[in-house]
């Protein structure tokens, strides 16, 4: 068994390696998955446990804690560790630690969706949110859409947006910050929302024709980032219906309000990977992808990182 430091690996990992691993992972048999969500009584903190099992990759169990209040003191709000087991005999293969594992897996999920749904000529990316996911999402989205020339970061705490922009600058990605969310959304070819908000962070009327929306927060029924107008205007997609229709507020609340139906998701990532023609139908269409996560994604990402680490070690 090996120990993989995802934080160290993320500094040199080509995002396309993980995105293509997820693309390949969405072909063929669908993994068995389960999810546990345990909120702290009387607080806003959460424990989430994902598991996935498919013989060709193995078995994964990932536990993550989410403490939104950490951001106020400059600490990471998500911590996680994953265990990967062999799919043939059940032997432990790797322990993957570091917040970067969840960030990279989540960003690869969004980046694969953007590659399948966003226009090929995208030039502007707007990020709402400046937490741990922001920098990684910018890297992964630009890897799949190198045509992007403008990155704008909006956050209710400007200093945090400026810090993300500075870190991206070190990586050679030119980014700006803005307090004008409406303008940043209106000019976005890709809009990625990366918040822990319980209320919409933009108005659906602001979306430009042809925009692609990536919703990453809203992982509980009480949380959401898009309003009902955005849901109504867009053609809807998800990584899986199972973990988005009921457990993610953007869809669950929209269904309750009558803004969408339970069969309103045009395709999930398994269907899009098998048949990309099920995606965007024209340059003016607004596409909206709900990144709900799931143990299958942790399994695909964990196996990819294990294979990379084993190859580097000469195994």
C-alpha cells in the first residue's frame, strides 16, 4: 500500500490527465455507489462519505468534512482522505490524503462537463466564490478551453478574490477581480459557482445566450446557487441524476417550485461520454451542469492518481 500526497501531486499534475481519466471512466459499466451525509446537530458543519465500486478500478471510500466557518480564519473548509482497494482481491492499494484530492476530482468533473457542453470558442470565465475550489477550477477549465482570455473572480470578501487572482498569476493565468457580479455574469461564456450559499448567487436573467453554467456548491437540499429563472432558461445536465435531483438544492428546490421536472435533466455524464451529440444543440443555447459529486468520481480519480504514482515509482 502506498501513501499519496494529493497536495504535492496537484502542483505538477496536468489537469487533462484527470479529466481524460474521468471521461474514460464514464464509458461502460456504471459503478456501484453509496453516499452518507451527516450534518453536525445545531451547526453548519457536515461529514460526507462517498463510496464507489467497479472491478476494473477497485473500491474507494472517501470521507470529507466541510466546515464553512473555517474560511473566516483563513483555514481550509474541506478536509478529506480516501482509501483505495484492489477490485480483484480487496487488498488495500493506497491512502490518498490532502484537500487537493477533492478539489482536483471536483474540478475534473466540471471540466469534463465544460468540454462536452461549453462552446469551443469560449473566451471569458467568471468564478463566483474564492474558496479552495476556485484556483483548481480555473486551472482545469482553462486546460479544456485554452481559448479563454479573461478570468474574473467575484467574492463577497474582495481580499480573498484578490488572493486567488494572485495565485493564478503565479501559475501564468491572468485573472481580475470584480465586485460587479451582474456584469461579470453577463459577459461570461463559462460561469462557475463555487460557494456554500443557501440562496442564489446570480440572477438567471443575467445569463448571455450561449453561456455554460457550472454549479459546484449546493450539495444539500437547503443550498443553492442558481435561481428558478436560470433553471428555466437553461438546458439541464448533471453528473448523475441520483445525487442531484433530491440531494442538491439547485434541482430539488426547482422541482418543488415547478421550475423543472424530475425528467428535466437532458443527460448525465455517462450518457454524454457515450454520445456527445446529446449535449449542446447550438451556439445560442444556455447549458447548465450540476456538479453533484459521487463515489464513482472519487473511484475514477483515485485510480488515476494511484496508477500515476505507481508508474512514477516504477511498479
